[in-house]
C-alpha cells in the first residue's frame, strides 16, 4: 500500500511549491514505511508515499519519454505479461507504474481499459499540459481531490488536501444524511463539501479548460464461452487471482475467520506457498469464547489441521465497539458504515506487528459469487413451481426461514393474480408520473433516524427510492440482481474504510474475490450455479472440493454480529451512550430524529435480546456522528 499526492496550479502556470507537496506527504507518513519522494515541474508537483509490497525499486514519482510524462501511482498490475507483450517490452524489468505510463503513451486516455489489478494514479502530460487520473474497476485504491478554477489537488486520503491553504472544512449535509440512512449513493461526495472522490472505474483529465470525467468500464458478464465445468473454471480463475495477490513480498498473510470465503483463500494461498517453497502462510483469526454464538473456532481448527499454516489466534474477550473510537475516526477522516471495524483493526495491528505487509482478505465473496437469491424469482416467474418448492425447502433448512411463508410470498408475486397486481402497479406509476410526485421510499429504512428537515433538504426520500432498494424488475432476475449488488456505493465505501484502517499498521489488504475476470465470469453464470439445494455460492463450494475441509465447504450457518454488538455497546459504553443520546444530544439534533432514536435506545435497554439490526444501526450511527462532530469542532469527547 502506497499513497499518492499532487498539486496542479491552473492559474497562468503558477509554479508548484515544494513545501505544499511536502506538507501533503507529511500527513501520510503512515503510508510511507519504506520512504517518500516528490518532484516538481513548473505548475505541477507529484508526491509518493511508499510501502514496498511489489518488490520494486524505490518510491516514485517516475518519469519517462525525456521527462514528457511523470506518474505517481498506488498500484499492483495483475496482467503484466499481457501488457509487456502488447507493448513490445519482453524480457525487460519494469515497474508497474512505468508500465502504466507506457500504456498511456500507446493508448492515451483509453489505457485503463487495458489494465487489471488495483490502482489509483495520476500522469502529468507535459505536452498537453494536463493531468490524467484513473481509479481501478472496483475502487480498491482510494483517490480524493479538490478543485477550483485556480488549483487542483489530489491524494490517497483527505487529510493532506485539508492541510492546504484555502480548502474549507465545511461539512456536507448530503453525505451526513446518506450516512445516517446507510446510503452511500453519491459516488463522488465525501464528508467535506469541497473534497470529492474519483469514482471506481472512472478516469479524469484535468487541464486549463476544466475537468473531464469519463467512465472507462461497465460491470458486465463475461462474453467468453464458458467451459463445460463451471466449478473447474471458477477454481482456475480464483487460484490465479489469489496467486496474483501474493506477488511481490514473502511477507504475506491471510485473514482466517472459518467462513467459506476466507477459508477458501487461505487454503489456496497455502497450497501456493508450499508449491513455491515459501515460508508457511501466516494466518490471523479472531477467537471468541467457547459456546458463544460468535464462536467459529471449530471451523478455524478444521482449516489449520489440514494445511501447513503459521496461525495466530487473537482472543476477543469483553468486546467494546467504541474503544479507541476517537483514533478510528481520525484514521477514517469521517463517519463510516462498519460497526465491527475495531475488530478488523485488531487483525491489522497483529499482522503488522508480525511483519506482514500483505494480508489476503475474503471480503466480497457474498457479492462476487452471489447467493443466487434472484434465481428463486426466476423459477417463480417461469412457473417452475415444483423446482421452486424443492429449492425453498432446501433453503429453509439452510437459512432457518419457514418454507410455506416463502412459497406463498412467491405465489402472491408471480402466481395467478400477478396480472391484476401488475396492472395496478403500472396504473399507480402512471398517476405518480402525471402528478410529478417522486415515489416514496419505504419509511422504515431511514425515517426513524434522520431529522425530517435534513431529509427534506437533501432529497433523501427520492435518493433512497432511486438507489436505496432493489427495483422489482431487477430482483426478478438473478443476473440483474447480481450486477445491481456489485454496483452499489457500499462496494467502494468498504474498500476505503479498510484501506485507511490497514494503512495505519503498514498493511496492504488484497482481495482475491475482486478480480475483474473472476467477477465477469460469476456474473455470466446461470442462477443454478449460484444457488442449488439451498446452498448459496454453490459454484465456489464445488470448486473447493478437495481443498476445503467438508465441514467448512458445506457450512450452513453464517455468524450474526448483532447480539455481540448490542452486548458490547450496553455492557461497556452505557455511560457514553446515555450522555450522547440524551443529556448531550444537541450536537446531533440538526441531523438526527432525536425522539425516534431515544425510543429505539430505550427499547434496546429494556429488551436487549430482542434488538434488531436496524435498531443497532440507528444507535451506533447516532453515537458515531456525535463523536465525529465533536472531533471536527475540536471539543473534548
């Protein structure tokens, strides 16, 4: 994990000050465990904070073509051989950043379409007097920027930009209301009104005439004809993705929860380490008390018993979700949608202390492979009622839901009365269109937490209707459902949260599920490869035959962290919650529906065992916002 930073003065070619880029880099010292450097050229300054995870020589920025191009990049390219062949650079050692510049020299602004891997970079093009920036396909690498008519500044974090003169710290109400609603729907907005993010799968050209934003890739299914055995092809792509993410340093570890996703990665990576005669793969696992609903140690042990691994078990005793929270908010530079982040930080902290620089993470298996719930809708819509009955019966055994209620739900939606219901729905939409009134989002999703005035000012109802829930036409198709889930703002948001948390411990997370060819392949799979006999992610389970212990391969359960979060908040932070939600609630009053949140909190205190996930989210987000606002305003917690 590295960091990038840069400044481009647009007003009459004003020279870039070395002091400004040095100041920006000083705010990213935690990303520069292996050094930092910068270069200035006329009106442009580029900086690079370096953590060596790819085995290359020294930090950037790098220049080529007689100094006509210069780049700063946080990158790891996975299709190096293909690029070297296309660019005619066989048998030449070349850094990933230099390879990106070569691609830009050949393909210009289209170059990101030829890249695979994780990247965020900026290339200074002297002849065009322009700065070309791009971010990877899924937003694994962060890229923030600030722009006025006189200056453009960018960095891997917001802090370096906020350190510059003239950058306002004015907060974004739009982003705050989205956070409270759990709706990261604006892919460019940040908590600060004058700082933006470059969206995933987008590039940007910055020149004197302004900024041109362009999407260079759209999430689509693979067009390649599949092999006869989908599981075999999945295993090939998945193993290749894991191998690509082990490149560059022997200091590789893996997060091992005992779940299907992390266990699959750990077993594949262990096989790879043994085949290349590398040291045993280091694994890091959170271990809860035996008998606890959170206890996954039997599954962790099953993986450890069958593989040569160097395991570290981290005991989680009295869980305190708001421990070190002021520090976490500083790292995150704002609020975030990840109540369990403090536990993830313990994994990063321990891995960094043991010398691990690259940590393989199973994050994203649910989204990339898909549980295939859209396939149930497909069966009902096609009138394949017997198949639906069999699949629902298996799914009920797997997930614990009642079979008959689920079956009758599908009958209601797709059964004999479907035409009348659909005609009524069409009529209602036409009436709304004539009246020009936006369709209202489901109230329960956000109205209990957000101040109604704030919701009105930020058009939250319309935003939620547009982006906060899956349209019926999408949920009726597994292919459309799958693509919709991969395209939400939660995907890059999660990557940014994890990136900032890991960076403070000198660790770079890598995600084998988030590989472009693998994602495209999974999107192209039929629904029965994703959900079969009640097992979601079925193709992954079949692909791991002989790799995973059967107890993990065919796990039916998935841990629910709700009860643990409730017990941790009430058992360890009761005084803090009482103060922030009652006696000291005026700070969040402009943003939060205080009576509604107070009612939720009171209900949680009286019946903690019956607290729902929305209840927990309401309380956690309200407290998080209060602590962050105190920090922004410089008040003591």
